[in-house]
């Protein structure tokens, strides 16, 4: 359990997205339908004709947090500090399986901020479906349909959480990244930790954030992505995740899994070669509660870190030396995917440790590079990554980055 990262729970055998290899019409799969979806739709007013962004918030027993969350959304301004045009964005809250007055609080806040278009629906999901993956899926499906209803396939579905405060320019910064060519945008999620009792937890979280940001820097050097350049970060979670309605349709909607549905969605985006931007200008502040509404997520991660701190154990993370090798091989594989001499393909096959005929077959059959890379990750022994202590990784990463800068991308530091 020292290697405490929610993503390790994702490979649990549940379907995570529409597989592009399974159908010729994978670009535009139909959304899920059902009684819950119809009940949600029936409780919402028609979308405003000027609608460009639909913000969705799943909420379960969030009376204490929602007033602040909605107040932050009511204070949205553009990048010049001007209020957004009337009707250009809306907020949809789904109060699911609540035992408190969550929906009533949302209605109260709607009266407090009459300029903010707030919609609320109440559902009691059946036990097998009573999880955040289903709630967020219902909301995103509806947000997508509403944007399409007013003719905006490139309109934005923006997700946040009921215990999160978005920055005043959150929507404007998302819109700017989409306008610059991104299909989806992960925002920087900062955690509120003011209590002295949480200082040990803050130290671990700060070290973990430094690790991930250094990894992002190294990745941007070894395999740069034009739509996701440095400076960038590493987060693409439900508290701040946005994508166009067209991209949402293209991946077949949010994977309906019990937890880590946001990570599964981003895997689907990559599988379809869609452009995901990790924007440092898109920021939110979320709570540091350790008893969350999902089995595995930020609250789970914080709880695990706190236990480690109390037991004087150190977290383990992916070995950055092996990650660097993985990113270098991905860049080489992408070059072969685009077309490169046979000698280069043969050399890459040797480095991947896979039969040449199998790799050539995958190069010819995979409908997207994302599908090819996912297959390669699952089969190449050269891409395996082992855990190392966080402190060790933090010593290695600056050396790896400096080595790459000095050698012009030809060398990486050996363990």
C-alpha cells in the first residue's frame, strides 16, 4: 500500500471506454439511455439559446459545501475581468441519494445569484448504480445533449465537485485552451490545508506534487506534445476537467465505473488521439477531507498519506528513470507510426523486446496511435515501471532533466 496512487486501481477488468478497434462507426457512438437519464432531463429547464458552457456538479449530502462552490461560479469573469454574457454558461447539480437538503440549498443559492443559471435535479439511484461514475455520466450526457440542442458541438462540458471553489477566471481559462486547439482541459487542483494537524500530510503532498511536476517537465522534454507544452501540470480529475461536446461524443461518453471515472475518461481521450491540455492557468481549490464520497479518489489518497505519515512510512512512486525510457520509446514509436525507414523500426522493435512481425502487424492495424501505444504498454517488457521511494525519485528527476538539457535529448541518467 506504500505505492498509494489511485490510478493503480483502474485496471480492474471493467470496461473503460469505447474501443476504436471494435466498430467502424466508433467516432459517434450513442450515449447511454435509461430511466435515470429521463428523470434528470425532466427536472431541467430548456437550455438558453446562448449556452456555450455547461458546468456539472454531482452532489451527495453537500449542504455544507455547495454555497461556497456556487458562489465561486457566480463570480466568473472573462480574462479582462468582465462578467460573462447572460445565458452563456449554466450550472447543473445532481443531488443523488441525499439524506440532507442538498437540493433545497441549491435552490436557495439560485435565488441568491439570479444572474447565475442554476439547475438542480434529485435522483435516488439504485444500489448497483449509486456511485460517482454513474452520477457524473448522467450529468455529462445531459450537458452534451443540451449543448447539441442549441447547435454547439464545440461547446464545453466542464466538471467540478461540490467541495471545490473554482478560480474567478476558471471558465475563461478553459475556453482559452479550447480555442487554442485542445479537445479537453485538466485544471490544476490545489488542496486547502490550514489546520496545524495536517502539516505532516501537507509535507507528503508537497513532495508528491513536486515529483509529478518534475515528471511532467521531463516528459515534455523527452516526448513533447504541441497542445500540452511546458509549463504544464499532471492533473485531469473531476474537480476540474472539461472537454468539448464533440470530444465527449467521440469517446462514447464518460466510462461508467465506480471510481476514477475521470482517469478512465482521459485514457479514452488518449486512445482516440484527442488533445488533452494540463493548463496551469485553470485552477481550483478543493477540500482536504479524508472521508470522501467515493471509494478511491483524492480523499482516499489523503487518508493513505496521513496514515503513512503517522507510521513514519515513505510513499513509493514510479521510477523516473524507467519513465524516461518509456517516454523516449513512445516518441520513437510515434515516429514509426507516422512513417519511418525499416531500419529504425527494426531498432525500435529490438528495444521494445517484441517480435517484429507482431509490432508490424499492430502498426498496420491500430486505428489510432493511442490504441497502438496502449497495446505496446500492455505487451512490451521494456516499458515496465517499478516503484521507488519518493525521496529517491526526487533526487533522480533533476539529474535526468539536466542530463537531457545538456545532451540534447540523447542521454538519460542511469540508476
